[in-house]
């Protein structure tokens, strides 16, 4: 049976060689690596500029708050030019309606609001955004916004393109709106009248409100009509008169009527072959459903229904905002 033998040496071990000194030629490479790594860290750790964008939330300050009705106010937000994003598109003939999302920071709830002008997102436009916001007692976001004051911050995301007009698509744009749903119509008309292009459509606005005193931004809308009555027509509707008023003392340009089939047939008429007209509906959900039919799943457009279907309008000719 073989036996393994371990030999133990009693001779002294030879002295260890001295450690080699690093070559001076490696020092520049090491220093360069350290500088490169430090620069990469600073680049990755830098803060992104707080530009407005659809994919990011940006804090902006409330500049002023102007009550319009007991439950609705105009919030003016400061938007420094340094926050503005790059251009939204390359088609100079397209005229978009833009919206902005506002977030409740604690509940992470967001809602889209339409600024009164899209030129606020243009470096040549005003450095402010005007949002018309109604306070709902059971709302998840509007009570929070109405508790804020000048100097407080709102967290916003956008702009987002809600709809856009191109002259090759439509000759006439009609808005049927209610309440704060007038904001998209206001933005479209204001930007249209300030544009130098001759490719602008005829615009008509049918604005429904609970009472004459609840018609928002009426003085400004009337001024728009006086500026170009050949391109803009306005029709104000009210469900009822205000208290302590009569038909003689009420505004004479407000009709007491609902936006029902009889009224819209009189104001819009039936669909005409060869007439390129789009109807944009925006307002309380009940009004949108009555005028244009319910939305589809996940707030998609859905099929056309309601009054506009009775008047012969198709899915392509109706937009629900």
C-alpha cells in the first residue's frame, strides 16, 4: 500500500523580493481615468432643465386668480421662457388646440385643462398661461386648486395636442360648448384672429349656460366677433333667466333655450353635401352625450349619437373634447 510522504524542510526560507514600484508611465493614465469617471458622474447626476413637456411634471407659480363666477376662477400661471419646450410640429398650416395636465401631488390625480391661448407655449407669446377652472364640491382636483393662492405652485405636464385644424380638411369649424368647455373654442378663435395666415376657416360658437350671468368670458368673445364678424358668429343659450330679471332686462343676445334638436337644427342646419364642416363638442358630460352621443371606452370618441346624428353628421365630422 503506497504511503504519501510530506516533507518538512528545516532550511531557512529565502528572503522575499522587494515590492516593485509602479511605473511613472501609468500615472497619467490613472489620473485621466479618475477625471473621466468624475466627469461622467457629474453628467449623470446633473439636474435636467425644468422644461415643460408631455413626459414630465414641472412646477409653475400662480401669478394671479380672478373670480369669474362664484364657483369658477381664472388662474394665471407664470411660465418663464426658459421652461418652454421645442416646437410642437413642422406643419405651419396646422393650428392645434392644446391642453395642460394639472396634478394633485398627494393623491396623484391629474386632469387636463385648456389654456385660453396656445401662444403661451411659443417663445414669442406671453410668459403666462390662463386656465379657467370650476370648483366642484365633490371634485378630486378642483377643490385643491381653488385652495391655492398667488405665489403657490401648481405641478403641470404638457402641452398635449387635443385636436388640430388644417385648411385642407375643413372650411368651417363649429363649436357647441357649455360651461368651462368654452376654453377650447376661445383658444382656437384667439389664435386664429392673431394669425397672419389667410387660410382661416369660418367659426361659429354655440355656447350653452345655466343662466346669462354664468356665461364665461362673454366680453372677450364679443370683442373677438367685433374684430372679424365675417369669420366669427356667436350664439348664446341659457337654460333660464337669472333671479330678479325679466326678458326685458336680460341680455338681448342670449336666447333662453336648451341645446336640443330643435335649437341646434335652427342654428346649425342639417349636414350639407359638399360643405366641409366639423363640429366640436365640449362641456359637461351630460350635454356632450345629448348633443353628440356618449364617449367610447377609455374616453375614446365613440360613435356619433344624439342631436348631431339626427342632423346627419358622421364620425369624421364630430369631435368630442
